[in-house]
C-alpha cells in the first residue's frame, strides 16, 4: 500500500486486506502478502482460530485460574485501553491525546459527515476534541468511501429487511467482488439468509423465498464445500495447547488478541 499509494497504513496486513481486493483475490498471491509470525498478518480465519483456542483452553484450565491470587486494579497498573484515560481527562481536565473513533462531522472533509472515522484528537473537561484533518489524498479517500458505501447499504438493508439492497452491498464488497461473480453472490446471500433466519427476523419473507430457490438442486451453482481458505492454519486442540501452557494461558487471558504471536 505504501508503494502503490504513497502512504503507510497503521493497520496490520490482515486488517487492511479487509478493505482492498488486490491482495486477496488469488489464492497463490495471499501467502506472498501474508505471514505466520502473527495471526493478524493475513491468516485466513486467524481471529476465529485464536479466539477458539483461547475459549477452549479457558474452559479446560478454569479451575487453575480460580486458585490464583486475584488481580489488583489501581491507577498504577490500569490497562492500555482508552476508557479510563478518557474518564480521567473529562473529570480532571488533564489532557489526554489519542486516536478516537467518532462521527466524522467534517474532520476528514472528503468523507461523509455521518461516517465513523478514526483520527487524532484530545480529551479535556470539554469532551473529545477533534482537530480538522482536511482532505485525504484522492486514492486513500476512494478506498475509504468504497467501504463506507458498502456499510451504509448493509445498514439500510438490515433496518428495512431489504434483501436486494443486501445483495448489492455484498456485490460491492471489495473482497466478495474479488472472488465471486454476481450469480455466486446471489446464491451465497440465499444460503446466508436461510442459515441466519432465527437471528434476522426482518428477512423472514426473503429467507422463505431463498429456501425455495435452494431446494431446486438442479439450478444451484457448484460450491467447494470443504474449502477452508487459501491460508488457514490448524486450530490447536486442548491437548496440543497443553504442550505450552504459558502461551495458551496468555491467549485465553488477553482481551487484545492483536498482541499475541503464534
């Protein structure tokens, strides 16, 4: 991205690749841009794997956790999360500087005002104050605006139960469009509507129509049912994690999984 756009992304490889299609469109290319030193560096399903391992280990090792001395929370050992620092600044006026996720409202002038952005700012008694950034370079703004449009369409589709808008949002999603044609996207949405129907009642009628279409096996497009992705690593069992209890416990106890290495 630095080479192509001239600006360094502060996101990890894996996170940034959610928003650009060029690095995840061909299976043979993905390993070239991804690494195994950290799960967040492009591993297919990396976050799911690391969380599954942590959950399974916590369930297994919970009795040992209960034998340990409880943690002591104080101003000296508080976490790196923004929350307590923001509250301190609001209450005392002591300025805290950071990067904040806020409604844009013109901070970045060539992104929509109602988009949620992350930008530098500071907190004091008057609240979170966001200095004006101005325009992003056109290429960088285009990358952001594409995802903002997809998110806006997905939100409107969910609020109104509009499955056509949902399909269009998925079609315009950078990663989906990089690997699926329009017919494949339409069938994938049908499959998702049926699978998620209990949790998305606003799509009840659309799910019923989708179920009818999926019942016609002769018309379905072929899928790779056992395909796990181009760069998926093995999810360790509890027995495998027991070979390195320190690493397993660190994973289970860490809320910020981005700090963890394999």
